[in-house]
């Protein structure tokens, strides 16, 4: 089968490898239909994170058809159309039952996080509870709906996670930091949870427009002190919640700056800073929540239904589609910020 390989920074290639096989009783083999590139894949592709050369791709979002399951997989069957999340919650431990399957107690990092999804086939471990069955088959859905279903593998639940842990509630004033796919989905989530005002901080016209279409009530292009002043002017004070969807120190600074004392930060950008002692926010009484999203919980409880009945359209974050063979272009165009998120057609 064909798989994408991280050759080196700036270079993704396709290689022929052996098709994966069932190795554990709770494995499933999935034939990938759609995959995509995540903003987090770009940390090693173009933002300087070190990743071993000629190594497995970090792709971790897909839609597919179950081809084979191990003997302990009883809830999912060959032929099922599934959303393949980046997480592998067990559904039974304390963390999963509390709705934190992104950090399942039984499947701790890194095995709780998938990779290698940019391929024709995937071995998905801990499959029984974590995979999410979609009614029917891919051919029953429009391309737009497939995009929204694919967004449920990571970015929509991740944006939702920021809003849940913040925790955004009816009437809240919310600021979203990060205009990529996760930030756009955080706007959708804030709206779902009843926020009265949602400000997207973005300097890019196309991304500002999308945020407004998805539920933002205002956009702020300024950054730093100027951006903070603009947000406070629009809200008539500080925000109740800041959803931090980037993962840099400056984005955390921005989040802290827009909140009123006693406000909440929901952070879902993978942290690329290590000098923020928790005590630094004591004087502001800030509550922090964040981490890996509870994909399976949110999708099974609420998000799949919201996509299927047309209430939310997170697929709008996929602004370009590529054939699997064009994988490097799909990465490069995202790195160049020409597209918000790249979808890959792997099979029909
Ligand atoms: Zn991701
Ligand atoms: Zn668990």
C-alpha cells in the first residue's frame, strides 16, 4: 500500500510499504477514504520542531471503511463507515467517564494519539470504543458533508474542547486566538454553547470572513497591547473566556490580556513554551483548562448529530482538496497559509 513519509522538513513523499495487519485483539484495519493535514503536522514540516527523517507521517485524522477487526472489537464491524479520531479512549476508565478520553487513563500518551493516517490503510489500536460509526457509506454523502465529518476526527472536537474547559456558557463574551482550522471550530463551539459575543483575532481577510460566517460577531486584526485594547473596547471590558488555539507564548499572553480578572482560558494549541509558571496568573484569578480533546465523547454525544442535521458546518475549514499523490503540496500550501486546511482524497 501507499503511505506518506516525513522525509525531512519541507518534504513529504509517498512510499510503498506492507499493508498493516491485526496485531492486538482490539485492533482494527481501516481502508482510508479521506485524510487531511493538521496544523500540528506543520510544527516539524516548517516550524522547526525536530522529527526523525524518513519517518512515519504524523497524520491523525481520517474517514474510512473498517476492513478487519480483532476478536475483542465487538461494537464495530467490517464494512462500517467510521470517523477515525486522533485519540484512542477506552470508554471505561475514570478519565473517559469524566469526558476526558483525549487523555484516557488506560491509553496514555503517546499511544493514545494516533499517527500514520496519511496512508491507504491504517492499523487503529484500541478500536472498540474510540472509533465512531457513521450511518451508511461515504457514497451516501455530498463532498461538503464528508468534509464536515472529517473535521470531527480532530479540529471540531478540539475547538469544542477549548470552549468546554473554558467553560463557555450562555451569554459569555468569548475571544478566540488562532484563525486556523481549530480556531474557526472554536468559534462554532462558542456559538453552540450560547456565547453572546465572539471575537476572532485574525489579520487574514479570508479567515476573518470565514469566522464571521461561522458565528464570530467581530474580528480584531491588531495584536499585542493594541489588540487587547481593541477587544476591551468592543466588549466594553474584559472577556469571560479566551480560547487559545495556537500554542505559542505570545498567544497565551494575548489570552491573559483580554480576560477580566476571574476569567477562564481554554487552551488546545500544543504548548511551545515552558516559562509560564502557574503562579504568574495569581493576581488575575485566572482558571486554566486545556489538553487533548475528548473526540469520541463529543462526537458521539453531540457533534455527529449536529453535522448530520446541518446545524454546524465545520467542513468549511477545508479550503482546498488534493489527490493523495499531491501530499507535499497539501502541506506546503498550508505552511504558506494559502489554504486553511488541506483535505486528501485517498480513495472513493
Ligand atoms: Zn491535529
Ligand atoms: Zn479510558
